[in-house]
């Protein structure tokens, strides 16, 4: 009897020890216990219609990736193309691409009948590979019509855990889980390859193969195109139905007038302007744009130079800055720094890929009440913006183990946009005072969707009276007569703007740049010339005239 009783007890003891030792969970304090070890029930996730549609797509794609090896190959290859300079695969552009049928010899996970998996494995297009997992084709058509920018993103996870570059599509152990982004939460719901559903807390990064369903933030539907063809059964669209929101996301965009810089990134004309006006009371841009000096007080506008955003850095505490731009926010949301719930004010940002930023540039107008404006957009990788360190840990039971990564934000980095490695063009305008105001406002935001709304606003700027167009012989020239404001005082004018702002964004503040500000300064310690830096409170940036032609 003792022998019979010992076996069950021994097995129970062994299982308990193995389960405990295999969990791999690190010791936690009450604070970290609340942050990383509290499982969020999938059923508790609040999803709007957008989230529900993404979930249906994610479920179907997760199953199709298990069943269809060549579908995995297609997703990897399309991600590596970086058609929008990120590892994005836009569904509408690849859904009809061909794949090779390969017999599925695996097992059912108990949630999907094996016959459906086999049917998917015999598909010849992306769309036909995911179609068997929908209740009917109408479900997929609804997604195609309501989410035209639906995108599959292959993240580049820290510590080399997974990326499009390293993904071995032939390895069954690298069949990825499928996460999807929500507008209603920063926590990330996931459809496992085994059919199980779970949630990754916002501040954690997965350390296993995973892809993300989101909406593309770098393209938009052309306004003169219908989102869908209402007269056909399928939403037949191609690249002609979309456009990049900025040339900085188009790898094939031409740059006819790239900035021309020397090794120090400071043009000699700017250095001459500093040296001349350093001990004189004048404006550097008077010399840069019109060649004005104390002895030459009238000069035509040169178009050899144009203003550029030349540097960018997130300001303040680096952890606060990272958390702030990593969350999804909407108009009226509280400031994340004032919210105590970690699931609102913290996010690892791994589902974003590159961060996208908008710069709203208000130039004013001398002759019209409606001001001239431009929006410049650019993307930067997290490790472009921050110095980061990582640590990983494994959690779960013997039967369900996952590795997650904690990200530690160490410092912010300054981006030099004149460095060709970034391949970004942030050229603005020639500062023509006969057309624009003397004060330009710059408003920054990190944005998460391309959905926009029109907002009217007003901005004031100073207007010069001594810059006008004149006929000089047979040439029409823009002449500036007199240094600074000339013999007359400046006039303050209010311009109105009707700007399109993204509805889900993180505002990063604004700052004024004036024609009469120094373009460059000289470090008194090192003697090195540097561009002037401005601050919005959340962003530090530089604006500088840069040569665009000879």
C-alpha cells in the first residue's frame, strides 16, 4: 500500500518542482508583479468595429500561416522590399499575388478542422489562402472595403529574436503568432499559431516570432478614387488607388535639389554671414538671401538657398519621451504623464515599426489673409531616437512558455537630417519676404493613423514693407531695400489656416522661427559653428538655410 501511495505522491512532487523550475519567472516586487505578471484576459479587451475586423483578419491569417509555407515566404519577401521604407506588407497590394500550393501534412490544433487547413495549403493566391477561415466571403469583402490600408508588419525585435531578415519560413518553429493593434488600448491582443488567444501588456516586447496587423501610416487612399468598386464583388484596387503621404516614405521619389553641404554641414555663405554680422547689428539671413551688408543695403533675392529642418531630438526625460510617443491617443485624452495606470502611460512601441512625425509649417502670407503652409512628414526608427538597453525573461508553465523583453530607455539621440544615411528630405521654402511673413511657426506631432480632420486656426506674423518685386531691366526681381525692416516699421498680420490634422496623434508642441534669428552660432569653447536650436518643450530642432543650387 505504501508503495502504491508513493508513486502518485512522487509524480505530483516532480510535476510541482518541474513546473516551478521551468517557469523561469524572475523574483518580483509588488510593483513589478502588478506591471508584468498580471495576465490580461483576452475577453476583457474593448474592441470597436475596427478592432473586430482586424481580429477576424488576424485569426484567418494565423491559421493560413500554419497551413501554407509559401504564404510565409510571400509575406517575408514583401516585407523585405520595404516598399514604404518599413517592413510593411499592404494587404490590398499583395492579396492577388501568386503562391505555390504545398500539401499540408501537419495536425489540427483542435480548433480548426484539418480539411480547412489542407484547402488553404492548396491556394494559389494570398487571398485564397486566408479565405477558407472566414465564415463566408462577405466577411473578407467587408474587411477589404472598410480597412483599405490594412497592413501586415514584420517587426524587428530586439536582441535578434525575430525579424524579416532572420525569419526562416521553412522552420515550423518560426510560424509567427499574429498580433493586431487597437484604437482602444495600448495592450496588444494576439492570435497564437495554436489557436489560443492572449494579450501582451503594453510595456512588454515579445521575444518570439510574431507579426502585426495594423493600418498603414505612410499611405492614404487617393481622394479622387473610390475606396472600393461597388459594382463588383471584390474590392479591386491597386497601387494607383493610393499615394504616399510624403515623399520621404517613397523609396523611388526623386530629389532634384538635394541639400549641398560641406564636411561640417555648414555652408560657407552662412559662415560669412556670421563673421560679418557677429560684431555688427544686422540679420544673417539678410546676407544669406540678399547679400546685404553695411555698405550694400539693396539686393535681389537668391534662390540658391532654402530653409531646411536640419536636426531633431526629443526633449526632456528620455523615458517620458518614449512612453509619450509610443501610446495611441485621441483628442481629449489626458496627458500620459498625469495618468497613473501603467497600461495607458507605458508602451514598448514594438508594433509601430518606425515612429512617424508630422511637422506643420506656417509661413504666413504678405498679400493674402489665408496663410501659406506645408506639412512635412518623416519616419525614424526607435534606435535612431533613443539609446536603449534590453533584458529578457521567460514566463509561463511547462506547457506554455514565452520569452518577453523589457526595454530600458537610456537617453535620446539627435538626428542630423543632412546625414545621407537617413535618406530624408526636409526641405521647406526659400524665405521670400515678399511672399511670406518674417515669423514661421512649426508645430510637431507623432501620429498613428492617416485619418484626418480639418481644423481652422489663426497665426500672427510680422510683415516687412521693404521687400517687393521690381522690374530690373528685363528681369523681375525680388528686391530688399534697406537692412532689417528698412525705413518703415514692421506690421503684424494675422493669417487664417485650414489645416488637416491627424485624429490620433501625440502633440509635441510648437515654436516660432524668425527671419531675423541667427541661422548659425559659434560654440565659444570649441569654435565650431552650429545651427541654432529651437525648442517646443517636447522637441528640440534646428532650421537652417541650406544650398540647393549653384
